[in-house]
C-alpha cells in the first residue's frame, strides 16, 4: 500500500499553508512587505485551508496509531480513508485560488 507517501503529502500541504500565511503577512523574502491579510476573502480561504489541514492530520494520526499486523476491516477502511483524505487534501490546499502561485510551484 502507498500509505507511506501520506506523510510527504501532509508535509507539502503544511508547507503550502505556511507559505500562504507568510505571503499574506508580507513576510516572504524577496517580495515587497505588503500585508494582504486584511481582505475577508483571503481570511476565509486561509481558514478553510487550516480546517482541511487539521482534518488531514487528525485522520492521518488516527490511522498511524491504529497500525498493527492483521488490522480489522474498520482499521483498513480508516487507513484507506486517511490515504485518500491526505492525498486529495494536499492537492486541494496547494491549488486553492487564494494560495499564491509560488506556493503551488
């Protein structure tokens, strides 16, 4: 199973979120120190990113904590759900319209 890729995708999603927050605060090196965080549309988008990131972390950690030889059907299904959630969630966070182009590169 490819669940071993999930931590990498979780890290990518976290990096995209962190970069977006830094960008909106005007803290990215090489960029003008323009604060863009006062716009409600940006605030909502960052909040949605944070919620999705927390959901991904939660289901990922539960699947990792339940890992054992010969898992039950529920544990296997939760692992599949965690794998799907993390992989798709990382894509959603990185392609969100409010995220700056550099975060999606």
